[in-house]
C-alpha cells in the first residue's frame, strides 16, 4: 500500500511539474517584453496600458524554421531575425501570447509579410506608414496584410505627454529635437501594451 501511495504521489508531482512548465513556442506566437532602455522605455510604459499590471515596451513574433526558433522584430537599426534565447535574455520580463484559434489562419501570411520586410529601417520617428517600422507597427501591418488589408489590431492616437500635466516628457522633447522633426502628438499608432490587451490574443504566461 505504501508503495502504491508513493507511486501516486510521484505521478502527481510529475503532473504538477509538467503543468507548470511554459507552453512551447509556435510560429506566430508573440513575446511581450518590459525592456530597460532608460527614459524612452519608461515614457512609453507610463502612457500605455498593458495586460494586467505589466509594463511592455517591446514585442516580437516567433518564427520557427528548420528547427531554429527565431524572433522577427523591429529594433535597433531595423527589422531583423533574432535567436529566441538572445531575445529572451534582454530582460527578465517576457510574456508569451498566442492568437486565438479562430485567427491562426492569418499567421502564415503575417510571417511571409514580416520576412519580406527584413532589413527595413527602424522607424525612429514613430510615424505610421512612412516606409519604416517600429516593433508593434511591423506586427500591425503584417496582420493587416494577412487580413486582406483590413485592420486586425487597432491604431490609436499617440501621446508623448506626461499624464495629468499637458507637458511633453523631457526625454521625448530632447529625442525629437535631435531628429529635427515635430513630436507626432495625436498621430495614429500602436504599442506593445495595446496589442497585449487585444481580445484576439490569449496570454499563455
């Protein structure tokens, strides 16, 4: 009897361990990150709302090819493929999202669109539809393309102002002054936090 009890306990322990493990990544999965990139990331996280109590400032899409798990992302100089381990090691906050089943037929074309954009310059100005891409903008266009040109995610008016003050964040003022362009206050855009709250995505962990 004691031996049977021990076997049952072992089975239950293994089941619990297995259940606690994160689901493996699939092509088309989204990884949301809270990056520590200084004032800009802090400003983005302050004015955008993310899933639950997270503060997301970056997002990438998983692409598995010939056994290699990569992440398609727009970061640094532009759109690129990054090994998933390198992507995850940037931060301790990585949250795994997946399109709900009824939308997964869009993944292939969204991936194809994104791969064709590899090497496209990073959108430093954060202006939608200017031929360049920031992280969530790439995914917005990828899924719009896959959805027969109809918006899949949502564009919303962007703000670069400190909540409750009406004043621009100093870090944004300095940033756009250096670029030599006006701050695109109120222009349409998207962000990782907004995508994480989409009803078309389920958060796995």
